[in-house]
C-alpha cells in the first residue's frame, strides 16, 4: 500500500496450540468540513441553508463509496487547528467554505490558495483570523496520497490554484494514480454547487463509473445560476480520468 494505514487487528487464541491472526479491517478515513456560520443571515443578510445540505450530501456519498469513518465538522468546530490536525490520515477530504487564490507570504506573483475556517457563531469571516492556506495543508499532509478531494468553494478549481498540490494531486488530467480533485473556477453560488454535487455524486454511485464520467454528467445537465457574465458557472478537475472514486 502507498501509505501507512490504520489497521484494526485482533489476535485470537486458537483452540489448538497455535494462535490465529484475524483478518485486518482497513480504515479509509474521510472528512467533510463545512463553514456554516459565514453563511448565516448575520453575515449574508439572508438565510443560506445550502452549507448543511452540502455537508450531509458529502458525508452520505463518501460513506457510500466505502470511506469510513467520516470525520470533519460543520460550524464552529471547523477550525484551522482541527482541520490540520486531522487531515493526514484521510483518504478523502471535502470542504465547503469561502476560498480564493491569495498572494503568498513571499508576495506577488506567488500564490498560496486558501479556504476559511468557520468564524464561530458570533462572528463573520475574517481572512487574517480564519485563513487555512494550502502551504499549511501541505505541511500537515506531508507526502500522504489522497484519493478524492472536493473543494466546494469559489476559485480553488482555477488554473492558478495551489490547493491540489497541498493534497499531492498533480494538476494533470492523465494521472495514473487513484486520485481526483474537484473545484470551482469562478465565484459560484451555493445553489449551483448543490445542484452540481448532487448530480456528480448520484452518477458516480450509480454503477461502474469513473469520477471523470460523473464530472462530465454533472457539467452537462446545465441549469446553473451564476453571478454574472464574468463569473460563469464552471467546475474543474485534475487527476486520473479512469479512477472510480473508491478508497485505496
């Protein structure tokens, strides 16, 4: 296997003089993290119920693909520290939050993409307080391979995004590893993310299909609202077009 894995192994006493080794049970951890407090009436001026729906959908579909246990958090428990401390054992990671391609600490033209942690139940998002940079994710992930990464945010699917590399996913569409990264290119409405992700997950779990086929199906159904002509709806992916999304 490519990574040191969590093994649950029980040693059983045999009825004979020899011990028997029980089969190991592989844990393919996944996590779904959702910033919900940034999308409240307090912060947006209107109620946005999509974050909780997106989180529930991701959890259900990751489990259906065979990932277990499903960790992560929705709301105030989604902190930078909690995310970075938990990300290394994961095989699949889902994040719904605000995202963008920020200038790196070294300055222009270097990019250090990021998403924002949940600001807590009494605050709205603050970049200086809430940012989770791709460089920090990369340091926590180290060299661990990841199967399935979904950045349900704005901009982290654009060509300038450094977030794929944080999860050791090369920005190519012909990888031979079991890996797939999905993100959105422009500013994207939550309603359009939910429509796309419902179609993506349902198609992927509907038979012997690949993640790239599920992506093509979800992209092809149309009907996606967009902020304006300069921010059309566009999802993007990198990874292995023949990968089926299952863990391992």
